[in-house]
């Protein structure tokens, strides 16, 4: 073996190394959700040469990554590249794109702790290092991991406090609606809350605020029975507007425009219907919809 490459996803992290490359020189590029690893036969490359190679990779990533500032950690011929000095940002998540040699932001999750769920962040990180055969690197990042542990514990305490006060001193009812087919809101759940904005930030309820999930809510004052906030019509309008936007994009990709200008019988020809095709299901009123001004 001269060089061996692997990609391991976070879902496969374990507390026992199961690979064959523990005694190799190693370069690992760490994302929040996976690690890109390269293993080198130590008999075929000098450590100083490898160190220079790693520094060149870090410089290339730094130049090409618009928002990330990569950092480098080293122990016993094993190198770890991360997207900042604190290893992971709890809020801003980045994924490494090897084909472009850069980090790009990921918006699929509200934060790191939503992604890892109930796993303690120190366990998550230690298992990540073990799984790639670089457990000794954990000692090099333990200080940064301690900050993440503190952040996670603070979030847990905040959530527990929120739940406790929601139970002991509820001031609002939160009616949760699912926007069903044809934009019909259907009541699916009622929550008791002391502070509805704080309650809706809890991990188990964040989906209510995500527009792609087609949920919305009303907040009702328990004492007066008055509706304090009602987001249903706003949510429906947002759903309809985004569907309209997908069908009527305000700009056209340059490559797609060039394909549209080809002759119809050209194999690369792209019609407007093909360009705007998507998986949106037709709902009553879609044909008549025009955005609000």
C-alpha cells in the first residue's frame, strides 16, 4: 500500500478502530458529518515532506473556502484539518467538497446539536477520531471539544428550564397546524407554553418554523382567549409563493439559456418546461395564483 483513501460518515463512528491503517501516516479533512481520510505508507514518504504537503492542502482550502478558515492539528504523523480553530462551529456547519478542495456551508440543520441529537459532543468527537485510526489526535483538540461540551450542556439546561416553566406556568396555547393539500390548515397538536417563541425553539418543535415542512401556528393567550399571533395565512402565502417561484424563476442559469437557444432536434436542447420541471404537486388555485405586492 502506497496511498489509501476512505470516507467515513458520522453515522458510522464507533468506539473501536476497525481499519488496517492505524500505523500509517494520516491526513484527515473533517466535516461535521464525515471525515475524508488519506493514509500513507510511512516507509515511502518522509514526515517532513508530508507535513509540507498538508500545509499546501490547508492553504488551498483557505484560498477556496469563502467563509471557513481551516485549522491544522498534528500528532505522531497524523494530521487533522478542520474548518476553524474551534473544530466545529455549533451554529454554522460546513461540509468539505473534495472535488473543489473547499468547505461550503450547509443549511440542512439549525445547529450542530440538532444534527447529533442526544449524543454527547465529546463522545461524538472521540468516536470520530477512533474511527479513523487517529485517537491520539483527540488530545490535541480536547480543549476545543470542552468548549463544545459547555455549549451543549448550556443548551440542554436551557431546554429543560423551558419545559419546566411551560408545565408549571403556562400562559399561552400554541395551536400547531399542518398545511394539507389545497392549502387547508388542519390542527394537529396543541402545546401549553409560558413563552411561545422560546417553546418553538425547542428541538422537538423547531419543525413548526421550517417552511418546507408546511407547518404553522397560532398563539392564544390562556387568560384572555385572544389570538396573540397567527401565522397560518402567512405560511400558506409563503408556500404558494415558493411554488410559483420554482415555476417562474426570476433568473435563468446561463448554461440553461444557451441550451434553450439550440434547435429543437439538438440532443442538448432544453425547453422551458424541462427547465422549470419539479416535484411540486398541483393544488387547487395554483393556476390562478399571483404573488402579493
